[in-house]
């Protein structure tokens, strides 16, 4: 357990099952401000780093959500997905995206780096609900987790 300090990032991954088995899965990361809003130069540098991590996480989500269309294979999605920069690769999230039903479930869409050991093929179909994932971290100090719960529409992802 850690007490949250001003300047820390706070992440929430919701994974909620509601009435009639409805499942929703989104993640957000927030910055906890310092009391009184007074920041040292070191605090400001850390905050800029956190903003950069957030920018990368949103870029990954946006790219992957824009790229996916119904009828694409899971392998094709994995190969065309946003390329995680080397500095973040070691701490990537396990999945690029996953299906939703009663819980997180088929299909699991793996990053291209993980395809040889974990990937399997299938086809993304209109009407499927998919959660797109991102976790961006360069070290063990700060990381940004974002996730969007979407449906595959006739032209692509609807959010």
C-alpha cells in the first residue's frame, strides 16, 4: 500500500459487470496535484514526463482504433497496429485489445512482438465489442494506462 502524494499518477481500470451481465471496461489515468499548487523544478520535470507518457498512450489508442475495420484478421490488426517505441516495449500491456462479453474475453489481440508465442487468428466482425488497451511506461516510477470500450461498426470502430 502506498499513500498517494501530490505529483503521483493514479490509474483506474474499471472492469464492471452490471445488470443483465452487461460488461464495460475502460481505464483512465489522472495526475494528483500538489497541495497549494506549488511545484519545484523537479516536480515540473516529472509532470512534463507524465504528460509525454499520456500523449503516447492516447496516440496508441487513437491509431489502433482508427485503423481497425470489420473483416480484418487478428493477425492483420496485430501487424498494422501502432508500433510501441523501444523505450516503452519492456513495460507494454499484455494485449493491444480484447473482446467483451460477460468479462474480458475472445478475441485477445496481441502486440506483434507477442504474436509468435501468444497470437491466434480470427476475424473481427461488425457488432463485436472490443476494448483497446494502452500502458506506456519507461521506468518503474510512472506509467499511464488508458483503455476504450468500443463497438465494431460497419465502417470501423464506434466509441
